């Protein structure tokens, strides 16, 4: 017996012919580290949505087991065994129908988001427009920051100097929260190196207590830190609000803002005055919901990254083209990859991401590279 999606008739004339999940392993130039783990290889899942006329949309699902509990194998299984069969035959423009399928199964954010963005990419390609246009924006250069690799102070400062010269970065993100004294020392050295006109944000990955944060706050204010991302345990709402009322540097929500429900809770709490949108975990559909919530609470948002590579950064950048923000986006992580599986390269010049031209996200898969790096 056919499922609901398979039995539905398409008013657009296009239906989903197939959803495919392809595991890849692409080498990095160096490990990417954060407070709760690191990745040494890009063990992502490439997701394709092919329509009945052959149009193919693409997206990239990054597994982050320490954050979302998803692995490469779990993403493959949930897409191949559950989502793909149920989505086959669905009208290509029935986003609500797609999410009805998703909502029947809990969590799996990266898998759902990749299918969501791949479908939008296919829609835009079928219409001959960019994803940015489909979402209500226009393709444009986007200011991006550079997340410095965790290492010795000299190494991080040398990286900042090198990448500023090579790519023109004027915005930076620094991982903090493990050593309070070292955090201030490094930030002072970085501010001295870069000057006062560079944006510096810090990401503590919940590493401080509320008392730690209040004691650090005067230093962050002195150094003109733009944002402090998730400084204390994300569920310590009372502590977060207590700190927010006593410091000038805005607290930015990330780990505490994984879903639209999470975002609404944090905004109503009144502790965050900025938030990070990560399309890799909320796709285009839920990212639009989160952006609407941020606007309704007069709270600036910017796009973050799950250590996204070329496809993921470009796909998220198309969403970022639909709104304005005072903060740089986090679309530079792809420069850490040795290679990728798409047919075109994004470029960072003058501190801005320059998107490839063309319909959808402006990229398709490179069959030769895909064959080289797929691991199934």
C-alpha cells in the first residue's frame, strides 16, 4: 500500500523522485577542535533530492554526536530507511507535507535539515532562480568571521595575522571558557594585533559558571567584545538572566537555541540579546521560523556553523542573504578542508564570502570527486 506522500497528486507537475544519502570522508588540513570534541576528517553525508524532471538539489549533513547524537551511520539509516520512502512521490513544493513526515520521528536535526535544504535547492533550480531569491532575498557578498583554531597563543595569533592578510578578515571568533586567565591574555593580545576596528566574538561552550562570567565581564567590556556565546550551562536560565542584567556585552544563544521552541523560551526569558542560526540543524524552514522570532523580540541574529564545508557554507549563506545583521557570519570553515565534492568553489575576498553564480545554491556535485571520497 502506498504511503500518503506517494499517493498524492502534484499540482506543480513535479514530485520527489528520490532522496539519497551518500557518506563521504574528505580530509581536513588540520583537526577542528571545540570544547566537547574534535573532527579530523569530514565524515559528512551528502543528501540529494531528485525531482521527476531530473532536477537535483544537494545539501550536506554534518554528524555531531557530541552535540546532537547523530553519527554518519545514523543519518544514513534514518534517511534511507524512513524519510526517503515516505517522501517519494510528494509534490516538490509541499514543504509542509515534508515536515509532516519529519515531525512523526523525533530529533535527527541534521538529517532533516539536509533534506529540507536539498529540496529548496531543487525547487530553486527547477524555477531557474537562486535559493536566496526563493527565500525572499538576493545573492550578495556576506561579511564572514574566522574561527581561530584552538592552540598556543603564538599559534593563534600567527593564524589571525596570516588569514587576515590572505582573506581580509575583519571579524573573529575565539573559543574560550577553559582557562579564564588565558582567555583574557589571548583576547588582549589579539585586540592589540588587530586593532579596534575588528569584530571579536567569543564562544565559551558553556565553560563558565555565572560567577565566572560576572568576574570576566569587565575584561570583555574593556576589550570591546561584540558577543559572548553560550558562556554558562545552557539550562541555567536564572544564572544567565542574572548575568545579562549586570553586563554590557550581549549574551548570544547557540546550544540553548537549537529549535524554534528553544529560541522562544530563551527570548521570553530575557537573557540573550543575540542568537545564532545554524541551517545545518534547522534547515531553511525552521531557520525562517527562528528568524521571525528574533525579529519579533528585536534581537539580532547571524548565521553560525557546524564546521560546515563548501556545500553547507554556501547553502547557509543563501539563507543569510535574506536578512541584515550587525555581526559577521560564520562561513569560513570550508577553508579548513583539503577538497570537497562540489563542482564550484566559494571564495572569500576582502573578508566577504562571494557565492557561486547560478540557480539554487549555484553548485552541483562533481561526479569524479564524489566517487573519490564516498565511503559506501
